[in-house]
C-alpha cells in the first residue's frame, strides 16, 4: 500500500538544492548523519575478475577482509570524519543468502573496530541483487529468486546492515527492447506503468523487513534503465537527447520507493537523485568523475552539485602502483569531500556549486537536465500529477522543453541527427494517450510476450 503520494516539493528554490544539506537528514550506524551540513564519502568495491563458488569462497572472504582492514587504516590516515560503506552483493551472493550475510558480517566487524579504535562515524549500506529477471519474461512476485531475495535481506539485516538499497529490474524486459528500437512511448510504458507497480510491490516487502529488523530503507535506482541509456548514448547507439529524457522520466519509478516508506540516502548510481531530493527532501548519494573506474559519463561534475554522499560507484579490489584500487578511490573521495565541506564551512558552497554546474551544463543534454534549475522544473512536473504514468510523461515533456529551449537560445548545440530525434520525440510525446488503461492496452499488444501482466498486478491484461 502506498504510504503517501508527494504533491509538493520539499525544495522549490534551486538555490536551496545544494550539496551537503537535505531537509530530512538520515542517521544510521555509528552516528553517521547524512544531509545535515557535511558531505561524506561512500566507498563501493567489488571483487577482481574471478569465479564465485564454493571452491573460491575462502578467497572471496579474504578479499573483503582486506578491504575491511583497508577501510579502517585509510579512514584513520586521512582523518575521514564519516564514511558510508556500500556492499553490493554479486548475484551469487543473493542466490546463496548466507554468502551475502557472511560478507556483511565481515564489513560490519571492521566498522565496529574503527568506531571503537578512533570513533569513526560510519554506516554500512547493503544492496542486494535483483535476481528476478534470471529468466525472461521475469516472474517478479513469486518463485525461488524472490524467496532468495527476501531471505538475503533478512540475513544481511541480522549480520549488521544499517541501510538497504536495490537496483530493481521491474519493467526492464520491455525497456531494453523499447530503447533499442528508439521507441519513447515503449520506454514510458516500462518506466511509468510497469516499473512503478513493481517498485511499489518490492518496497512494501523491503520496508516490512526493515521495520522488523531495524534497518533503514534507503532507496531504489533506475540504473538498469537510465544508466543503460547513458552508456548506449556514449557508444553512439542511442541519441543523447533520448538518454537525457529517459533520465528525467526514470525519476518517477524511483520516487515510488519513497512513497512506500524509503527515507534515503538514495543509491549512488541513481543519477535521478537530485529530482528525488527536490521532491522528498531526503539525502542522496551521487557519483560522477569519481566513478570512472566503473563507467564513463558526460556528467562528471554536475552530478556532485547536490550530493550528500559522494561515491565511486564500484571498483575492483586490484593492485595499483599506489596500493589497492579501493584504497586509492577512498582517498580520492575523501579529498573531494574535504573541498565540499570547506565550501560549506566558509559559506562558499553556492560558488563551488555554480562552477560544478556550469562546467558541464551545456556540454551535453544529459547534463543540462540535471542542473538545479532543470531539476526543480522536472520535479515540479512530476508532483503536479497523480498518476505514475502521467507523471512519467510529464517528466519527459519537461525535460524535452528544457533541451529545446537551450537549443533555441543557442546555449546547447545539437547535431542534425540529434535535432531530428528531438522532433521525433516531440511527436511521440504529443501522441501519448491521456487514459492509462487505453495506453496499457496499446502497449501490451505491441510488447506482447515480453512481460507477464500478473508480475505487475495488471489483472485487466490477464
């Protein structure tokens, strides 16, 4: 059941949408308060290329023990005032819930030690893998993968998780096909009809476990949707303007987690985070230039402009000339956060933010839709509507207008091909049906066989 629906903005003034400050700070773990006036690093890591199975499990544990020890020593060496540690389970660790819990326990133990030894304020975010789409079309509300996910949440909570997050996949089976076809209406069907229904179902279950186990429900991420579009655009397999509009539209399905009792901080790979912060007032984690170890993007600076946590996305535990890659990236994050916090301390945060924004804003339409001003416009369009489908369409329309105005004003340059796509998308947006039921009927015929209506509670399609 939806906890509530946001009908107004928590932050309506772009000047108040700033890094380090959120109207609804969150405290977790060992006294780490996020969004209350400081930006903290969020370190994220993974294994080097290797098998994860019973034969290699001892080696897997050794990697995470090494990372845990590194976090203790490096945080102390750098004088990090606070730290969020994110453990993203690999699929095998969710399929074997005890495995994910073992690594959670290892990392929790090291944070306990750091707190006892030198008072490090810290928390552990655990992100389980959404394994429900191991088969297509995915069965989302029952079956062994779903049971494994629930068990993984329970065991990781008992092992020391402070915050839960997920990158959910509901609607992705349609979204992937629609994006490859350049079908914006199909993407809106995936993001505005299918995904919100799945996020609602999923987060009702996650928040139920969080309440029982005293874990903070963090947030969801549209990584599999909008970040996929960003990467396809980077490979010139999709227009940048298309990826920018997908980014804006993706915020609605991530917002549903907050309307089902998530409180933040949002996931680092959820670049829709600024829109979520404007609507909910909850703290957000972001990544950008600090995440080049995981992927490239056209939004390396602007993504930092409104963050409350600054993350590296994920880095393999391999050796560099300086030391381990996770240690190198923790140092990078720590120095970035020192700069954020010095600006906040001296009252120069808006100057720093302006430089972060202006250095990216007109280099890509994907950056343009993430300025504080654009964020407020898109967020306002979302809360002006009741229905998730209409909200998604309005977010897409708002982002299209933002891009079109910048092109018309000579601030943003687009190629001839990208301009043609702008016109094509305008026509698709203008052609969207007002009535959700008729839109569902149209899209279900178009994407028949790719998804199971019962996975989304769509009885009208049964």
